C-alpha cells in the first residue's frame, strides 16, 4: 500500500534540508582557512607556560568574524586574537595548556564559532602530558623585545622531586639563534635542581621568535620535556614602504617606484633579489645609513593579481636583510585614441609613479 506524507510534513522536511545544506557548506569553507586542526603539546613540566596558536587566514572576499571559542576541558583555556579578518588577514585561536592546575595526560576540543559571512563551527583538538614531578620557574624563556645584533640571556630553574639519580642528559634545539648552558645547582634527598641559561645570539634574524628547547632525561617513558622560548627581534635594516602597492598596471607598460632602505649605522647594499624577472633594480654601492633603491616593473606578466617578495642583502651580515612585498594587478592595455592625423599615440612610454 502506498503511503503519502501529509503536506505539513513535506514542508518541514524541505525546510530542514534547506537549512542543513548551507550549514554543511559553511563548515567546509571555514575549515579551508586553517592549515592545522590538531596540536600535541607533548610532555611539559608543571608550571610551564605552554601556548599554541592555530592560524586562521581569510582567503575570501568577504570579512570573516570569529565570534567565540570554547573548550571542552578546563585543562585548556582558549582565546581569539583578531576577531574581524579582512581578505588575506590572519587571526589566531590561542590554546593555553593550564599546567599550574592540572597534571597528567589531558586533551580538549576547542569549538570555534564563526558568525559572518555565514554561521559555521570548527573544532580544534589539543592534547599533552603535564609532569607533576618537574617544575619550571619561570614557566618559559621570554626575551621580550630586543634590537637585532644585541645578545640577551635569561635563566630558568628546573626543579625535580623523586629519584635521587634523576638527571638531565642534554638540551636540544633546532634554532641557530640560541645557545644554552645547563648547570646542576643541587642534589639531595631525591630533589634535584638545575639552572638552564639560554642566550639569544647577536646574529639572530629579525622577526618574532617562537622556539622550543627539549630537555633530554634518563626517563625511559618520558625522555623529552619541552620549554617554550619567545621574543621579538627588531630589525636593524628596514625598508619603506614594507608593501609596495602598484595597483592596476597595463600589460607591457613599465612602472617605476623607489624604496628607502635604512639602518642605524652605515652599510652597503650587496644585492636586491626577486624571483620574478619582470623586476629590475638600481642602487649605488656606497656605504651610508640610508639608500634609495629604484624598482621597475616592466608589466610583462600574465594578466591578473600577483605578489612578489623583494629581498635586500646588506654588508652588515647574512641575517641583516630587509624584505618588501610588491603587489600589482596586470590588466589589458587600453586602446590608444587616434590623433588628428589618424595615427595612434605611443604605447611604450614609461610610466613613473611618485616616490612613496
């Protein structure tokens, strides 16, 4: 026997389907803005400042509003850096592992709610193991803001309570900007104390510092304990503007701009490099604290928007460089109007923009 749905039931199902499909689609486009949705804090000490930031990049034309984030477990406190993201802007979902109030193995699901341009929810996962027998004081190495070329040193006390033969065998790091020294300060009654001195080297590159040190112990089941290192190295060499925006450029129509490169002491520009062969550069080879670099884009690229990084190397050292990103959109060459005698105007004349 054939059975038919009542009209009211059919309308309800139709409405549910209409609501469900956009939500599913929104979930997928929201996920595309994250390159990672899971993070393992690993093995950390009690009292350590353990933080991870999930990057969210707006790859769409519409503004993205990161409305809120919540955690399924008190072991992790979440927050948002940058609630409103315009096209190509980045925000962060910050996950802080609460090592002062929790010990042992813990995990949490962070639920990010997006309110615009479409409602969506994205789930992020974090997990890690907090050792209760090892304590860091302070909880991390934070160099703060440092001028490039200056050496800085910070220390952390590592305290252990347990076996009398416990020891740290090694301290490892993949960063060439750091040097470490481990000093045993005391060992008695099952308690062991170390001082870990961490030095930021003078040739550290400019930018934000986010590294990890790993303390290698004799524990068979928990050999590596991580310690976060953070800071910001202010560049000695700067370039203005940092972003060179050419706007719309007609195909095969050259555009020229100038950059100002400066430092606190005299230097030479060794080279100006760009992988895009559409760019050429001119500069002098004298030693001075301020330089002008002439940048010419010949317009001979495929139509459309592009970004090209420009790297400036100096005589101050390998890490004393400056970077400028050039943005432009190549469009079709407009049709030249005819003159009174029937000829067209010249199409190859150089177009020079104003010095920024």
